[in-house]
C-alpha cells in the first residue's frame, strides 16, 4: 500500500510537470500569422455636365444597370432657350448666305441697268452740247468760260456714266468670292453653335457608361443638381480585388504576380486563389512599427492589391479577406 501511494504521487507529479512543460512549450511556439484585408470593387459616379433640376431618377439602390440604360433626366429651360436662339441664328446666317450666292434680284439688276443707260444718255447729250459750244467758241461767238463750263459738265456726265455702269456690273456679277466665303463661314459658325447647344441638351438625359449595381443615389427628383455632381453611383462587382496592408519586412512574400490562398468568412471556409496586381507604399500617416534589436529602422506599411484568379460567386465589397500562414 505504501508503494502504491508513492507510485501514485510520483505519477501525479510527473503528469503535472509534463502538462506544465507542454503548456510552456506551446505558449512559446510561433503563432500562425494572419493578415486581414477587405474586398473593394470599381465604382463609377454618374453625373451631368449640365446643371439643372432633376426631372426623374429611373433607378433605385440595388438595381442592376446595363451600359446605355437611362439613369436620370434633368429639366433645363435655359438649354431650351439657348437652343432656340442658336437655331434662329443659323436660319439668319443661311438666309444671308443664300442671298449672297444667288446675287441681286432681277428687278435690282434691271434698275441698275436703267440707271446706267440714263447716265449714258446724259453723257452723250452733253458731249454733243460741248461740240456745239466748242464750234461757237472757235467762231468767236461765245466766251471761253462758257466752253470751259460745258467741258466740265461733260466730264461730270462721263464720271456719272462710269459709276452707273459699275453699279450695274456689280449687281449683274453678284457678290465677290470673298463675300461668299465670309457668308459660308458664318453659316458654319452658326451650325457649330447649334451643335454645341444640342450636345448640352442631349446631356440632360444621362445614361450609364458601365454595367453594375446601384449603390448610392445622392439626389432625388425635384432637387437641383450642380454641374458634375455625382447623382448616382454604381459598382461593378465583376471588377473586384482585395486590399491588404503589409509591413515591409514581409513585402518579399507579396511581390507583383505572387499567388496565395485566402478565406472569405462571409462565404464560408472555402479557399480562393488570389494574385498580387499592385503594390504601393502608404502615406506618412500610415502605421510605422519600430523594429527590435539591431535592425535599426522603422518599418513602413505597404498597400497590396490582389485580384481573384477566377470569378467568385456572391462576393461583395467590404467583405473581410484572411491570409493565414502556419
């Protein structure tokens, strides 16, 4: 009995020492390293370059939208007024150009021709009158002053005839080539003004440029939308990636192109293969960690982006992503 008690006590002591030894050994074993990140996805802000009042928003949060789908419309009476002005300016420029290209009306040409003929007849009459007075002057019947006066009137009628002829010729020939080019240029300028306003008018109906899911609606129907303000935000979950913050002493394991398995707790215990696509140092505001012993520097943090090798069903932005190493 005595030996049994000694054996029992010895066994208990050995067991206690073994348990304590194992506990201390396990406590000082390196712990599995865990890195935690989160899923992010590409977001797009849908806005308009035309300020105005929101007429109607055609989507709600959670809706799946496709490229080209109408998202919202803007009511802008100012655009309608500017378009009317631009159209009126274009019509005026086209009318002026048409008049320049066609030339003077037939009635205007005939009137100019009659003016020229009238001036020509007056010039011919004055020429005959001057010849008579000149003959009388040679015969000594009239004074030299009368002859000079008749000669001056003759020159005046010649100038009037030439001016009338030039006016007739101008009306008959039409506008100069430079005038036609200037008129055509004004038409193009007016058409450009119309096209510019039409572009703004078209931007009152905003369509999505991408496929995705509506995540935010910042303005509702009836509210004023400033120029470029993001009215609706959509997210393309098919363009998703994971973001981790890694100390630089472990950065060698996450070079661009490196692959590793992760778990996404929200999707269960399955493992998913990711590949590093981008590595960038974080700003000075990020966490710095002092090193131990003789390393003599403070380690910075880097942002590592990794994309899944294959599409992951059910993935959502904001989900946690875990990397565990033993």
